[in-house]
């Protein structure tokens, strides 16, 4: 049976790349295998290079991983450059989300990241004119099916993915960070109020510091996309270490989560970041969030499944326990994403169209193929 990687070895190697020089060949092979499965190989290579750690046996592998990741980065930066004149001419704010924002901020976790789509957010009232402008500039909708169009436009927090005809780049146009029909009722106007410039002279904005953290917690622990969560946990760790250097940040983060109704996702995010990456979360913050955790035994079940889903495994095929954990998180995410009646209709429609329900693994593979997952 495949077992989860000893998180300490992989995570310590990413946190302290000099450790790589002390590992045996079998240990190096194991770390590389799991780093690749977690989407962290290029980031591991970048961290080792920054620390002046040279592992001759891994030199070619690391170089190839960095070159591969650099092409993703180049494509996203070029897409942002190409879109900049359109964005500058809009009458509404345009916020860059997720991977594109982390690149623009220069987060340590962003180096070597496979960012294959660009996530933008505009106020909902501007979705139609912004989409029309993009369609007039060589983009087309990736989803042509009538049901898919309805699903995105009526139920989700984003439009169907837009693909550039020549560059093949995928742009996801959002109006919120969670579906309006989900159990999280997020006032997107508040997000725009605190948005700040992505960089000097840029036409793009990013979410405010607290909102960046909360969005990532929502994405990881409410949407249920945990197959790349170790990589995203390093994103969260990087943010918390940067923003948390100012002691005032922590009180502001808790208060912002309370205002936005996001204390439960924040609980999970800080708990797992502290538990797996030793992120320095102040004890008073952790204690305050404990009151917003689910009651046992539900908490134990969900946290077991989350941890099992976060950590990669050794073999190419999922172990029964990991497959069960990922499926549990996949079903939980759907339950949180839409009301029971809407969910039943959606699942029945998917069943009729595909001859069966998707597994979590199939859903992840579909997102990888479409480009949406790696942002």
C-alpha cells in the first residue's frame, strides 16, 4: 500500500534546501519523486539554487524543471502584458488572483510555480462588457455546452474559461472568490475596497493582505481542491511569514475573517500551515479560531481526510485510503458549493452526460488538461 510521504523530509528540504546535501541517494530520489507529484520540483530547484546548494546528481533534473516552469511564467507575464492596454482602458478595477498575483508580488513560493492560466476579477456589473471586449480581441469561450454556460453564469463566481485563439492562454474571469450559491456569502465589494496595486505602474490590482490569505484558505479548504494543496500551503506559509512580521496583521486577519464570514476556512488554513510547515502562527490566534472548528467527530474525520489528501504518495496509483480521502473532500466541496436541490440537479445532469459521476481524481485530471488547476 502507498503511504504518505514523511512530510518532515520533503517539507524540511523545501524549507531548508541545504538539507539536500546530507541526504542519501534513495532519500534524494524519494524527495524528488514527491516534489514532482506535488508540483514543487521546480520550486525545490529554485530554492536550492538560491541557497547555493549544488547536487550533481540532480543538476540536469533541476535545470529541466526550472526551464519548464519558466515557460509557464513567461506565458503568464506575456499575457498580462498583452492585456494591460485593455485593462488600463476599463472603467472598473481589475484584480489579479492566485498564481498571477503571487508572481507579481514576488512570493518565494511563486518561483518555479506552474501558472498556466490567468485569473482576473472584476465587479459583477462589469462582467458583460469586459467579456465582450475580450471576445472582440481574439478570445473565445472554452465551454460551448448550453448547460455548462448556465452552470458558470448563474451559479458560479466566474465565467466559462476564455482562451486566446493565437496564444492558447486561458483567462478565468471572476466576479467573486466563492460561488454566490455556496454556503459562504462573500460581499465582493468589500474585496475591491481593500485591493491594492499589484506593482508600481501596473494597471492591475491584487487583493489586500488579509484577503489574499482568506482567498487561499477558501480555495483550499472550501472548494476541496486539495490535490495540489501542499504547493498552495507553501503559498500560504509565504504570505503569513511576510505579512505576519507586523504583529498588527494577526488581529486584522482574524477580524477580517469574522467580518467576511470566513473564520472556518481560516481555521483550517492556519491549522494545517502551522501543523505541517511550522508556520509561526501566534498561539492566541490559534486558540481564538479553535472555537470555530467543527465539533468532533466531524472535525477528526474532515482533518484526517484533508491531511491525507494534502500529502502526496509514493506510487502512481492512489492508495485506497488516499482515494477515499480525496473523494470525501470532493463531495464535501460540492455540498458546500450549492444548495441540496441544486446539487442534486447538477449531479444528475453530470451522471446523464457522462454515464456516471466524476471521481475526485478525474476532476483533477480534467482541470489539469484545461489549464485551470495550476494557477
